[in-house]
C-alpha cells in the first residue's frame, strides 16, 4: 500500500519562529489533507491540497504531486499551534485515507 | 467544534464488559468512518460506511462491531476487548474528500 513519511518527527520552537513540515508519499494521490491534533485529541482539517498552493492566515501548504511531497508552512508560530500535525493521503478512487506518523510541534512562550 | 460529536469522551471497561461508542453528525455528510489511534502509531482506519453501507472493513477483529442505522449516526459496539485495544477511537464524516473528525473516545481496557 501507499507509504506516508513525515519529517521532522519532533520540532520545538520559540514563539514567533517560522517552520516547515514535510510529507513524502510513495504513489500518486488524488486526496491529500493536513490535520492538526490538539493536546486534547481533536483533529482539525487544515488543508485539502492534492496539488498546488493554499494559504489560510499564518498557515500555508504546497503540494508538488509530480514529485510526491507536500509542505506545511507555519509562520509567526504561537503556543496554540502546539500539537501534532498529520499528513494523510488517498490514492485515486479510494476513500481510504492513509496517515503519516505526524510531526509533534511544541511552541514555547 | 467540527460538527461531529462523539460520546462518551472517556471509557474504562473490563475485558468481559460490553459497551458502545456513539458518533453523530449533522453536517449532511454521506460517509462515516471509525479510526483507531494507539500510542506511537499512525491513525488506522477501521471501518467506512458510505450511504449507510459498509464499504471498508480493514481486517478488524470481530470483537469490534460497527453499526450505521442512518446517515447521521454511527456506533462501535465493543465486547470482550483486550488491553491492547486501549486507544483513542475517532469518528469522522465526509461528503466528498474532506473528512471532519470528532473529539474522540479515549478507551482504557483493564
């Protein structure tokens, strides 16, 4: 099946810093989503981005489908950005999302 | 608030108990999902229901039994669980590609 690798596994930042999270996947996909899981377990969808670039406030994402990777950018990080960021993908025609292991982000004040 | 509600939020059960997890969505979505999140492991898809029909059963042991009585409700019936079944169980719904998750039920099996 499709493989999803996220890097780095852990990231510690000071408030105000910028960061880039990476997601590599092993096969072509028609569905790629980025999620944020807060410390209480709630998963929030950040972006649906099988290709191209999107921005939402301090967050932006880029997926280069031909090279099988996606990047999530967090600018001017805040303590509320802490949590685990997951990339999830599904191959064409599948409803089955495959998740990476996540990047655990800690933003210190 | 994502529009997907899961109850209970926490559950402790013995290995001989029978319990059920409930998921409810009022987003008008036509697909619902159960995921399992164990410590140090990626989220694992357990079941998918599309238009109230089960379309995916990801080799889940029979001690987990899903039920989807209508497009707004999804249950996960649990019986004779094992300690290794302790995990966060997440429900999601979708209409199209984007999935919306509930806050999860944290299950501990003693």
